[in-house]
C-alpha cells in the first residue's frame, strides 16, 4: 500500500529495504511492548541445536512466545513454527530458567499456561503460499509484516487469516510433530466460548459484536482462553466474557479515565478479573446499548 505525505501536493513516501535481518530484530526487541504487548526475555536463545531469535513472554496469557525474523521467502512457516513449539514443550525447564535468570524472578512451571504458546514470524514480505499456509482456525502461528519508509516511519501489520475453517489436525495424521504439539497447545476460537452459553447469550454477543465492529473499519476480534478481545491498531480496547446470562465487558482504561454519567460501570481495578482495564460493565440486553457504546468509544480512542 503506497504512502503519501500531505502538502500542497501529495508526495510519495518511498519504502526502504531492511539491509539485514538483524535490523528487523533490533527494531522489534527494543519495542516489543509497543508492537506486540510482550515482555522481552532473551535474544538469540540457543537450545538443542536450535537458535531462537527472540524469546518473549505474554503476561496476560502467562505464555512464552517465540519470535523469528525472515527475509527469505522460501521457508515453511508450518514446519519451522511447529519445530520451535515442540522444542519448547520438550524443554520447559530451560525456558523457565531463562525467564528467571533474565527477569530476576521465580517463575514456576505451574505459573505458565503452556497451552497458549505460539510462534510469531516477522518479515518485510510473506509470499502467497506462506499466507495461505496459516489459514487454519487453530494454528498457533502468526505472521506480521514490517515495512520501513524514508521518513523514519514503519508499518507493522498482522496478516489476517482469510478463510480459517479447517483445523490443523486435518494434516496432523501425517506429521508427528504437529500431532504432538496440537495435543498440548490450544488456539481458542469464538466458537469455544459460544458453545458454553445459551441461545440468548449467543444472540446478545453477536449483536454486540456487530456494533463493536462497526465502530471502526479496522476493529478485529481476538479470542483468548477466558475472553474475547476487541482490538484496534494491535491494541485491545475491550474484553468480553460470556456469562450464563449476559456479558461482562471490560474497558481497557485506567481508574479515573472513564466518563460515565449514568454509573453503569464498576471500577474493578482492585479486584481480580479476566481481561484488561479497570472498568467492568454487565450487559444483559441491548436496552442501553447506545450509551454503553459511547463508553466503549472512550476506550477505543484511548487505545487507538
């Protein structure tokens, strides 16, 4: 997608190539929280003849994340991704030791949710074949494209799955590594949440989701183990938890940031809860939906 600088006339902003893979790696590692909301653990982590470019940790999901940087367009994201996940699951103690030494903390094996492990590939360009290879609904692999421009600007965008209906398990019978990893790593979908609730709650969520997606063109849903996160520009602005009756919505705002004249929200900053942010709203029906959406817009603008 071409970029233009606004002036008396539009001026084309040219893309600049990354000279080395290491340049992409340094850019990502120095900005992991901003780009991916991850904590940096180690660069060039070597184990059993493997070398992981970047080891990170997701504090929200309590999971290790492996990041690889690629300028080569011929590699298989499936083969390499599952090889790294297999390495992690077979050497959990080494990953925990690395975390504890680098963070000066005492993380236990039971503190880690290994089911939420994943691999992220970052590259200036992925081929059509690589993009199509991730179109499984339960694939613990993400592709992110990074591009650099001449005005000291970068773009950083996740490649979205176009038609992810099949399970990776459909090919696992012929691949022992995929089969083994798939037994332990779980990628959650909206359906995993919807099958646990009744018809009324499913319909309420579907209508609420439609209103959220219409707030901005680039709002997307990110299913997690306990929540359904709604993101804009890679930032979650609200999380939804499906209940036996109704929804709980958490706004990703700090205590004191929400303007709520009707007091429909609750400050849960000092209460343990799933999701991000300090405010909780319980939604039973769509009677007050327009006002609730006005509160959600505050969070969206803050996280945009």
